[in-house]
C-alpha cells in the first residue's frame, strides 16, 4: 500500500481550511493510500491553526512567516510518505481524484498536476480567472483529457503547485535545485521553476480524473493584493530568455513605462490604456464563447492589469537590489 503525505501550506485561511480538509478526507477515503496530513501554518494571525486542530485529522506545524516556497519545503522535508500531494488551502479535491491517480501510477508516470476548475460562483474575480486560465491554456481546456507534457510544450498546459502529486524524493530534489533572483524567498516564484525541474526528469501528467476546484478571493482588496504579488513572482519565474513568456514580460515593461511617460503630459492616456485593457478582457470572453462574461471582463481586467504591472516593477526593483 503506497504511503502519501498531504502537505498544505496555509496563511490566514481560517475561513477556507475546514472545507479543504473535508474534501480531502472524502478523496482519501476513496483511495487506498496510507495517508498522513501535514498543515504548515506560515505565521497566520486569524486562528487558522486553531481551526485546523479543532477539525482534527491533521498534524499542524507552525512557523514564523517565511513565504509559500519555504512553507512547502518545510512540509516536504517533514513528510513521511513515499509520495507527496501539495495542496493549497483554497482547493477542494473531487472525491475520486486520488483514486484516479492511484489507479494510473506506474514507473515514469508518477507526477500528476491537478485539473483545476475555478469556482465561478465566487463572483466577478472568479469569472476573470476562469476566462483567463481557459484562454491561456486552450490547448488543454479546449479538449480536457488524460495527457502529459514536458519541457518542449511546458507553456501550453495549465500547471502549478496548487495541486501537485509527485514522489517525495523528486520534490525534495526539485526544491533543492530551486534558485530565485530575489533575496527574500517570500517574493519568489515557487511554481514554474520547480515544475520545470520536475519536467526535466519525467513528463508531468494531467487529467480531468485528477480534478479539484479552486476558490478565489472575493473581495477587491484581496484580489488586487493577489494580482500585485503575481506580478512580482512573474518577473522571478519568467525574467529569463528561455521562458516563452519573456517577450511578453519585456513588452509589458516597455508599454507601461511609455504609458507613464506620456500620461505626465496627457492624463487621458491612462483612461485610454484602461479602455484597451478592458476591451482585451472582453475579447477574451468572446474568444472563449462566453459573451455573458464580457461586461465582467471589461471592468476587472484593467484593475488586474494595473496591479500586476505594478508588481512587475517591484519585481524588477528586487532583482536589481539582489544583484547590487
């Protein structure tokens, strides 16, 4: 019977963690893994650890705030299972997800990335993430199926450490090889570099059979903070020529700098830039054949774009500071 440690990094998620643990319990019950659940609390101040302990069934490890990368690594190092499942605190596994992975485990087919659905009932920000994700990875979402990808087609498939199953030994090696351009790993991209390292060892599998649902942030402040952080980690993860996103990153820096310079003389250019971003967001919803989402995308996209680009400039500053 294979052993499995579920590693859940948490930070101020008292409102979400119980639903995540309940869904995890159902998925574990339908599999024959010999499990243990390890929740690493990254310095929460809202009673997250107490909520987990009250729910029962999980071991809680507390640490001072060190960021998601170090929180995951701490969990993997403490894990006892042959396999690890990295699971974010806002992710609800489908009941049969782990049973599916178990039935398809074989040598050379041991890394599984979750098929993540966005819970659109969470509101307009969830709609934004759903449309953006499906358009960015339309190669897969246009025809969801059991498949795999490697370094050659890495950018064409959805991926993340949000829901990732892999042998513990492989994860330890991938985290050991990880390098960030930032001094403070709380700002690092803990996602793409780790997955690239895994994909260099063996293909990463993905399937609707290994499915989960992600609950997004529902308040504007949380959404903007998340967008700003994603801009910062985007620079760390893709600020290198080998990334397919590198030309887009450079283009965003150039266009945003030009926009700011012109806006000093003509503030109307800010309105024009927001209108262009909104039109682009609406166009994405139409391209995905979701015309009802066009209005939502039209006003959410400029907000996200502004916060994301601001985060990118912060990331550039962090890179320069680290190298100086």
